[in-house]
């Protein structure tokens, strides 16, 4: 009986180990993250090279490089006003989306006239940044790398993932935010 009690006590003490952590089923390795970052850098460099060659070949237009990585030229410039939209202003605009080879993806009629509050994420990233460059009544054509367009996801319709685009944007009206 003593041995049985001793045996049960030993089993009880051995069985009371602390909890053993389970290993994750799937892990994200730094190597995978690093390779994804490198792939994205390579893709951006290739797109920038393509856009730069298009800019050099187009001798009819004077392209301007933006701080965020897009290029544009004016189709219509408005020198009668100096106001550029600011946060929470309401901007009315029309735009088209094309491939870099000028094949139309979405016409201005298909997209319709848009009323957008500045700095609200309702449009693709590159288009949101144009509000700080154009004034009311101006029209410009922009070249966007895929990272500023619809990115690695595309638009789930006509624009494939990682597609750089060209967009003609016209600011029809800017309604300034009413201060209280």
C-alpha cells in the first residue's frame, strides 16, 4: 500500500508540469517579408523606368515630377486663381483612367462627376494627391506607378494587379470648408 501511495504521489508530481506552449501552425518568416519587400522595390523601379522613358519620348508636353512619385503635365492651366484645395474642402472633378499606352480603361462618362472631400480615402492614392496640385478649372494628365494606382490588388474589375495607369483629371469646382 505504501508503494502504491508513493507511486501515485510520484505520478501526480510528474504530471503537474507547467503548460507547454503550442507552436504556431504557420509563421511569417523574416526571409519571406524581406523577399516581398525586394520584389515590390524591383517592381517600382521597373515601372519608374517605363514611365521615365515615356516622359522622355513625349516631347509635346512638359512633365512635372511630384514629391510622391507621379508625373503630370497640364492640359489646361488656370492662372486667374491661386487657391488649391485644402483638408475638408469639397472638390468636384471628372477623370478618366487609361493604360500607359493610352488605351481607355474607364471614360469620364462611365466614372461620372465626382464630389470628394480632400484627404478622405474614397479614391485611389494617386488621385487623392492631385488635389494639392491642381486649382479650380485646371486639367492635367498624370502618370501613376501601380503603388499609387490600384496597387497589388487591382480594382477587381478592369484594372489588373500591379498596373501603372495614366489619368486625365479635371477640377471643376472647389468648395472651401466653412470655418465656424
